[in-house]
C-alpha cells in the first residue's frame, strides 16, 4: 500500500511537460498556441517546447514561422532560446538564426549570436555575419559574436585572418576590426596556428595596439599545448589546420613534431625581438610570454644564450628564466649560467642563482671550478648558489670548509650559511664552524651560530630516528 502511494505521489509531482515528452499530440497542441494564444500563453508554450529538447524537433518550422512573424519581442526571444535548446534541423534553424542576426533589436541579435553556438560546425555559414557583428554598436552583441566565433574553432580562423589582412585605409573602424580579430585568433589558441605568420607580420605594425595584441596572440597560440596531432584532436581530424611549410619543402606538409618546432621557433624569435619594443606594454607582454615557454623554447636555445650574454638587463633576466625552465635538454648552458653570476645587474645575478638551483647537483662541478678564480663579483654569488641548492651541494663541502678560512669576511659568512643549508652535521663541519664563533666580524659570528643551530637540529632529529 505504501509503495503504491509513493508511486502516485511521484507521478503527481512530475511536471506535466515530462509526462508528455514523447506525446506527438501534446507537442502539436503547444505549437497551435503559437498561432492563437495570448503573449503569456505563447511564452509558456515555447518554454515547454524548449524543455522538450529534441522531442520537439518536428515543430521547428512552426517556431521559425513565429520568429519571423510574431509581433511580440518577448515571444521572439523565447523562440530563439527554444531553438537553441532543441538544436535540431540545422539546415532550417541556422539560416533562421542568421536572419535574426540582422534584426534591428539588439537583444534579438545578441540572442541569435549566442544560440548559434549549440550548432557547432553546422553554423559555419554564419561566420561572415558573426564577423560583421564585431562592429555592432552594442557590447553584448559584439561579445556574443566573439564568443560564438571562438567556440566554432578553426571554422572561423579564415574569416578572422581575412579581416586582419584588409588594408586599414586610415579608417578607425577597420583598425578596430583588425585588433579585435587578432585578439580572437589568440583566444583560439593552437587552432589558429595557421595565422602565426600573419600575426608575426602585425607584431611589427606601426600601431601600438596592433603590435600589443599580436604579441599577446602569439603568446597564447604558442602556449597552447593542444596542438594538432596530439590527443584531443584525433577525434575530429577535420578540424586540424596545419601550417604550410616554406618553399624549400616544395609545398609538402611537415610532420607534426617538425611543424610544431617550426612554429614555436618563429613565435619565440618574434617575442625576443618584441622585448625591445619602444612601448612598455608590448615589451612586457613579450617578456611575460617568453618566460613561460620553458621547453617549447628549445629551438631558440642558442639565441637565448646570446641574449643572456649581450642583451639589456631585462632581456638577460628573461633569457635566464626561460633557459632555467627547459629541463635536462638545456644542461649544456650551465657554464653560461655560472658566468651570469658575475653580471653587474643584481636581478640578473639572482635569476642565475635560481636557474642553477633548479639544475641542482649538476651545476656543482662548474661552480667549484669557477670558485678557484676567487673573483670578487663571482665568488659571493657562487657561495649563495651553494646555499640555494642546499643538500644537493654536498660535493662542495670541502671547498666551503676552505672558504671558512678566507681573509674576506663576506666569504666566510656565506660559506658558513651554505654549510648550514646543506645540512651535513659531521664533526669536521661542526668543529670548523665552532672555530669561528669568536670571529672578529660580527656577521660571521651570527651566521656561524645560525648554521650550528641548524646542524644541531638535524643531528638531534637523526639520533632520535635511530
């Protein structure tokens, strides 16, 4: 009895629209309201039809007819939402929505632009009209068109590139279109890889905003890992847009790995050049982009080393940061990083210290070798680097013990700090540090005491564990 009562209550609680989800007659009744009902009745009926989704597919013709002919703005807005939710008969719905893109009412244009998103590649025919809406006087309409174009992926790339390629003719409107389309190409990420040569060209444009947006777009495209040919793209290979190779390849397509290297090289090279842009916004955008490329910048590793040795302080620092993020494949730049420790700019020095810290014990042999030169600019930063590397710098302990006896008080203090950071509490190290507890330099005494405290903590912890 309780079970039957539960079933009855459950059925009563189900919305009437769900009970009629597959009821042809019920759906047709809702459609008839579109012709003879009041505005409120029409809105309620359209909302019900929208909730039915694909089950209301067969009354799309009725909805499109009302979209074109009903006098009520609210009714037409609800019809667009319903068509989006039903999502069927793209051959009829998409042209109707494209027609609505030209409506005099901005809300209708806005709704139609957003509704086209649900039709994916089937709405490709709407691309020219959506690009045209990027000039719309209403922000909401422009943003909706931009969002839909972005979600359409490669389908919209060609249209965007065409707008970017149009001559400016000293018109503010076309300048705006170029900037907004460049921004859109960047938002598409790797799907706009074919636009890289065009963006590189615009990164040299006389207009500051064009250069800025081009650099940002290149940064986004190069930073997108979902390149064609990788997992995620294989499901829809027809969406791939591959860059064509140069004349030396006789028009053939490169294999993906080679194409990717070629594109990244071009992007990083452009960002490097843009760092010298006279406008600080462009320069900053380029710096921010290249510093995050990591292993992707491997094709320009040698060029980065060159910039690290001869560029401006900010370029040298960015080059070091990028090289430090390349991993094992850039271990051969360790000597250059060690040399950078003697840079006259303290920010570059610190960047080199942190880069060598990431290299860990692989950088120790070169650091020990250079320590023998006892250079006033280099030695302090080598000792700081040992401290930053910490326990992985154990191979440098003997050299640090020698430095504890150096006539330069700064060296003695830095060596003591490094031994504390390395954290090897041997009797030899502890005794050597204790011999400096009465050093004539106050900073040495304070540093030695700190290191001894650190080593005693480590030693006590080790004893307790044993």
